[in-house]
C-alpha cells in the first residue's frame, strides 16, 4: 500500500484526534493508568489540535485517503508522534520521522529532541535516539530523548515546571 506524508490542514483535525485517541486507548493504556490517559486526551481534541497547528508544523501519513499517522515539529522538538495501532510496524512512524528530520534540516535545526512516552521509547531508540533524562509527574512517566547522528551530548537547558524537573540533552544532526 502506498503511504505519503503531507502537511496537515485544518480539516484533518477530527481524523487526527480520532487517530490519537485510538492510539492512546489501545497502545499507551498498557503503560499508563486511566487517569493519565484521560488527562492526555484533553490535549488532542479537534479544537486543541487546531490551536497546536498554529504553533507547530504538523504532518500526517495518509494511505488510501485515510490518515494513519501524525507527527509534529515544534522548533527542534519532535512532538505528538502517533500511528494507528493497525499500522504499527509497517514503516509509518519511520516515514513520518524522516519527513520531520528533512524539514528540520531545511529550517536550520542542528539537533532534535523528543519527549517520549514509555510506549514509544523502543521506536525512538531504533531510530538512534538516546534516553538522556527521565521525568515523572505524578503517575505520568516520560523519557526525554536526544537525536543521535553525530558526536557528543550537551546539556542545553534545565526545565522546571511545578514538580517536574527535566534536563534535556541533545545530539547534533549530521548535515
């Protein structure tokens, strides 16, 4: 089946929302309690996604006119990578990440970071990301990962938000 990646458009938000909610309830629910899933769901309503699209570059993976994956680029941060569970392990996530990296390079980004769910950690490691810091906020655990292509870690900032304290580290992208 032919997959293609394109920028998301506002009319995609209902389909993206359904995709993300399905993935959260199917895949992420294995690693997180229902209270965390419920809280995260609120960030991905069609209305919330429309707001995110004003601040981030959002991409969708499409197969036969159906959105089967999504990812976004927020500066140098990769965010909201979700693939329909029926499409897992078929290259959709890798294709999305290839496009995100291509666009990042075009925009002068020299390194990528990603706040990964526990569920997606193996996916990012397979793409060359290294866990550089783990953060926990209540019941929610997230791994911050820096993209590896060239040499050396650098601490780029320390972030503190309420109880959450994170050291985000990076690896440079090759040019």
